[in-house]
C-alpha cells in the first residue's frame, strides 16, 4: 500500500510532554467497528466497563534502560569527535546494535569512549569498538565490558532515550526515570517504553483482579526502530528492525485456555500484540516463542489470536498507525484519529490511549 495513505495532520499542541496524573486518568477512546456509534469517549479508569470475567490482558514487562550514550570517537591519525549512540538491540554479552550520530563519519574499527557530556567532561568509562556498520547510521558496538559489568556501566553513563518528538522540546529529567517506565517493568533491555502500559496503576490492577480478568506478561524489548519514519513510498519496500523477546510456555498455555473457554485476549500495547501474533499459529494456537521478530502488520493482515488492543495514538505514516489500521479498519482509524485531534486527545508516548475492537 502507498505510505502516504497513512498520513494525517497533527497540531503540535496535541503532543504530550508529560503523562496524565494519576496515570489512569488519561482519556480512552473506545473504537468498535461493529458498533453503530463506533467511537466513544472515556477514561482509562473505565477500562473494565469493556471487559468481562474470563478475559485476559497481556502486558509487555520489558524495562527501559538508559540506552542513550554520549561519547568521543577516536581514530588513528584523526582527532576526537563528539558522537552519540542509541542502543536498540543486544546481540551478545558484550555487543549491541545501535543508531549512531553522525553515522556517516563513523567507520569500522573506530574506538568510542562513552561517558562524555556535551562539554567533553569525562563522567565515567565505557569503551567499545565499531565492529560493523549498516544502513541509516546503524552500527554494531563491541564493548570492552560484558554481562552484568556492561549493564552496570550503561546505567552509570547512559540517559533515558526520550522519544525524539519529546526530546526536541525539552531535556530528559529525573521525573522521566519514573514516568517513562510501567509499574510492572522487570526485564531490562528496552530502549522505549511500551507506552500503553504507562496508564496502569496498582489500584487499576486490583480492580482488574477483582473483576475476574486475568493478567499475563510477555517480554518484547522495544528498539529505537519504533521511532524511525517509513522512508519508502510503498509498504512493500519497508524493512522492519528486529526486536527480541519471548513468550513462556506457561503464558502460552494460559492464553490458549482463555480462548478455549470463550474469553478474549486484550493486548496492552502494539509490542505485546506483535509478539503474540509472532507466536501464534494459523489456527490461533499460541506457542512458546523466543527470538527476534520483524513482523510488519498492514491492512490485509489476518489476525490469529488477538481480539482487542489498547494502544496510544501514533505518528502519521508510521508502522504503528498501519498496524492499528489493519486491526480496526483503515477508514475507522482515520475517523478515530480525526475525532481524537478535534476533541483534544493527547498524542504519542505520554499521551492518551484507545481501546480497539478487532474488525472481523
């Protein structure tokens, strides 16, 4: 499909720079293609009004790490140069794939010393070698440290990589370390938060449990590729960046049991949906799964296992807007976004949310 079909105009003031307080007070646009009204306005705290006992919510428990690194690149015969790197996928105990800037000037074999801020003041020590170089500024970094020692060093010198549409308007601060993390985050490795999950509170979790709705957790480490624009003119020419994750055998069995007794699977966030759909068979059975997924969902995709999706509002021309258009319908989602814009919904990572029913 033509990528420009997924474009829309978003006023700058609709981009949220801070989350709602409390988290579950954010607005919730319910989109049901089968309903005569189709669109209705609510709050996240109203979520249980649309669920029933025996349903299952699926959350992504990945934890955001301080994956934004600043440093100095060194090369024999050349002076040092300020560079930045955003880690996005771990490929070994000492190796990460990253998006580096300025990407064109970095070469294989370059040494980078991270721990420098914009004034080149040494704050810590984390060094690596550029091992591979790909397209769009992507590099593979081989660090001198590995395992837990590398993790500790990244936490020491790194910063939370705020989405570019927030970082362009303000600097990261201490509040973001808590705001940009779900209350259930536990598996370190994400560069970006599974933002639909940011709306949940302990009180909402208690209400979910009392209502007989199950909670299950999967892990997909969200990469920086989630923020990259689709540069191709046609969706067939776009290549997704891989993201690693897993679905345990226990979780797969529990979700299959939910479906068998007539319950619905509601994914909280596009990341958990992409992972469940990667693990699902053509007959809808979900199996234990581990690895890297590059699943790219566009209109015409036949969903195998997921019945409902809770998700924030996404960028124009993005793979995520294509995904929700596939899920609830192309025309329906364009109408939903126009309604959201005209009625003051807040967009993107710190913005409001939506609850989508699948269009059969």
